[in-house]
C-alpha cells in the first residue's frame, strides 16, 4: 500500500483549517434586526489590550443606551462594550472574566436588566465570537446544564457550523463584512429614526418581590467579591412591567447589601433630560437622541465617582467616528453631539412652515435659535434671536427644525422636522 507522505498530510490539514475557519465564521448567525449585535463582541477583541478606561457589559440595553464613540467624540474617553442582544445574568460572570483578561485595569460597568437566562440564539450572539478558552467552555457547560441538557450540547457553539451549515442561501452582503469601521456603534433604522412614547410603560413601585433564579445573581456577586473586581452596576430608565419593577427593587437591595455600587436611573428621566415621548424607539431602548443624553449622564457620573482619562486622542476612534457620522448625520444635528454644551431644560419649539417661512413659539431661557434644513442631512442655515425666519433658498418640500440655545448650550428640538 502506497503511503501518503507526511508533509502532504500536514499541508492538507493546514489548507482544510484555512478554508474551514473563515467559512464557519461567515455562516454564523448575525442578529440583524438590532444592528448585528455580534459587532459588539467582535470589536471588543480588536481594541488594544489594557487601553480602555471602562467596559460596559450586558444586553442590547448597553449599546442602544451607551455609545462609546459618542462619549469619545464629546469627552475624549476610551471605552468599549462587551454586550450582545438578550444577554442574561447567567452570562455576566463569564463576560466579566473575559473583559478582565483583555482590559484588566478598566472599570467594569454591568447594565442590569431583569433577564436571567438566555435563548440558544442569544448564546450564539455572544459565544460564537469569543475565542476558544476555558472561560468560554465553562460558560457553555454552565448554560447547557442550566437548560437541563447534556454537556455534550456545547458542541453546538464550539462547532456552530453544524447548526448553521444550511445558511448559504440566506447570506447577505453584511455577512461578508467583518468590520463595519465604526467599532460596532449602533446605527440600525429603529435606533436612528423611530420614536415611541414611553409615558405609560413604567410606573414606579416601591414594592419588593422574589428574585428569579437568585442563585445566578449570588454567583455573580460572589465572583466579583472574591476577585475584588472594580465594578459599577447600572439600572437604566426604560419600560418595566410591574413585576419587573418590584423584582429589580429586590435586586438593587441585594447588590447594595453586598457592598457594590449601583446607579439606579429608573426614575431619573428629568435629571438626565430624557423625554419619554421622543427619546425612545421602543419601550426598552433609547433612540439615538436618548442615547446621547444617557451617555452624557453616565460618563459624567463615572468621571465624578471613579475618574476617567479625559481628552484623549486616538486615531482609530477618530476614524471610526468619521465613519459613524456619515451614517447618523441624516438624523441628528451636529450640535446635538456636543454634550459639554447642552441645556436639556430647553423645550423643543413648536414649528410651523408656510412658503418657506418658519415660525415657532418662544422658549423660556432661550437666548437664540438655530434653524436647520434637511437636504441629505441636517444643515444649519441661520442663527437668530427672532421666532421667525424666511428661507430664500428653500424648496416647496423642504423640511426644517429649530433648536433653542442658552448660555449653557443647545436644548431640545423636533427630531423629524416640519415641512409645509
């Protein structure tokens, strides 16, 4: 029998691996509805080791609320997310361990939401993009045992191609995009353009109720305590069911009793400048306008209580923000991103347009108004102290918005604009 030369076998194996690995990567399921949340995990590993001041961990309530790129643009701080859609408490410990391996000096910021376990798809969003390690294997073993499955079930995540091998006919252009150039910054259509009224979605309640799967929270807190992790918990302002409110109250009590810091923002809409009627795209997520206000508030809180390295310059962040601005400029005003010069107490003017003459009501405390017209993006066309303006270059279908400003900065405005 003729023997196959050893070298040829090695070459065959190397070629197989070289083809198999990228092929499997392309077939992994992307969570497209909310902007490929896999980018949050992918881009975490692309950051230079020990280069971040803080890392935010959690579900989609991380990357729809907090924007590392907008924080960098406004304050020069370098932060990143290790987050994925529907990440539950069962994953937090392993996410923290993963972050500590790559950003050991960073403040860990855990955004707590009342979600304990995870669906199989949610585990894929997170685990598929983690390098193979004992931490990843422990997470998967913990998860399948929690689900009551055999530990052999972890092969679904260790070799996800067996689950997604049939996705060839579903592949879209963005499956072949491994890096979108924006460090995973959120830019999906809902986040940029939708507005939902949150007024009736959350009623404060001082009651307490039993914590679901309390041992998962205990396990997380034990791990943080044993490893002396520098951690801050966040509870974001969003829609909560009554049972979620009382359960989260109990979670808050436990975290505080264990000696950890918690920033509970569930009732801080006014303090943060968040407007329930316009700063959300659904009952659990801010839109980009709410995200700007939340990012501003959280960054200042962290800087005041933990300290941040402000006013940094980083070429990769600069480039990523320039790419991001191209995506978001049709939806936000340039001055809206200047968090240092905002006055959220200024209400949005009510605008009327007739024959390209814009008029609006006077806003208390405002010392002037900037008028913007929407062409391909929002472009400032004038500043005035009046409450009317005639646009001589406007068209019959031109869209306008007006943003008031005070000595402290710019206020709120009609995000979608008004036309005749």
